[in-house]
């Protein structure tokens, strides 16, 4: 025989207790609500007291819940701020790099202006200038030390003409084309320039070593009279180079050898001046060495 579709819970004492408690809670809730309604109508002040008590009772629960919500919100803000700070840091790095590049460019322009001003002053002071032109290339890795000048026979340049910059002597012309010429630098092994010590006029010969430096040998035998920091200028002996052009500064000096570096570094020079050959007048005494401008010793 099939069981009935609905079964009473009377067979289970636990179910009966649960159902009874549910009825009691429901009836109690209704009675409590009716009681509150009656109190609110008959005694509004008392009802407000009850509402205050309920508010006080729920305050800890509300505070705890708000703390939890605030903690979750702050955690989210911290994560958001972390990623935002990383993005801002990248932006600041890019701005700093751009500012650094602008400073470097401004410094380069300033140095270029200073070189051009010195070159302009030099050309105004010279009376034997042939032309002023740009140095377009120079060799540093090979044993030959040569530079290419963007001026040739069409500009009046001839073989043997000296080449100088505001800082000092660069070399001399050894090959010419119609629009370009080749300069033998002071540091080339085939370069020999008569010089004299700027502070007392001691004569010497400056010979290139092919490695970017110059060896200076005194013409008189004896103890080495040169010391570190000494400046040499052209002496004018033998013609070609006019006297008192800054040439080199001593970087090492010992008993047997004096090594100097040229004051006019082709790697840092953009423009150079080509001069005619120096030809001292018959019987003209050599001009004594004079003090070298501060710009030549830098």
C-alpha cells in the first residue's frame, strides 16, 4: 500500500520540538512588535528610550563591522597606491632623463659658443690667415695621425701651410685637393716642430710619437730642464710656424724623457685656421716666448 503524500512530524520528537520552538519564536516576535507599537503610540518618550538602548546594544557590532569594511577599503587603496606610485616613478624618471638631456645639450651649445668666440677673436688678431674651415675627421687608432680639413686649393690652401686653433697649433698641410686637404697632426711620428719653453725660452724639438702624445727634447745636452706642467710654444726657427703659438704641455718628465700632450686636441676642435708660411725678415731676431693665454693651457 502506498504511503500517504503528507506525513505529520509527530513520529519524531526532535521535529516536534523544532516546530514548537519555531511557533513560539514567531508568536513572540509578533507579540513583541505589537508591544513596541503600543508603546510607541501610548508612550513616545519610553519608546525613544528603548530605541536608544537598542542603539547602544548594537554599537559594538556596528563598530566591528565598520572596522572590517575600512580595513578592506584601506587594503585596496594601498594596492592601488602602490601601482600608481610605480607609474608615477616611471614618469618622473622619464622627466628627469629629458631634463638631463636638455642640460647636456645646453652645455654643448655653451661650449660651442665659447670655441666660436675664441676662433673669432683669433681670426681678428691674425694677419696671415688664409682661410677658416671645419675639421671633418681625424685618425686616432692608426700609427699615422692625420686630419681632414674642409678646404683645399680652391680656398688658397697649399702644402706646408700651418694649421692652428684658438687652443694652439694643430699641424701642417701635407696634401691638398680642390675642396679638401690633409693635415699632419703634431702627434704623428713624422711631425717635428721647433719649440721653446714658455717660461724661460729654452729651445727644444717637439716630435710626435704616433700615440697621441709628443716627446720634447732639449737642443742642449745635459740635465732635463723640463718639469710637469711646462708649456711649450713655437720658436719660429726654420720658418713655417710663426713664433709663440701654443703647442703642448708636459704631462710626464723624468731624467731621460719628457712627454707632453698637444694643447689643441683635434677630437675636440670643430674649426681651424690655415695660415701662410712664416718667413722671418733677414736679420730679424726670434721673438722671445711670452705668457700663454689661459685658454691655451686648459
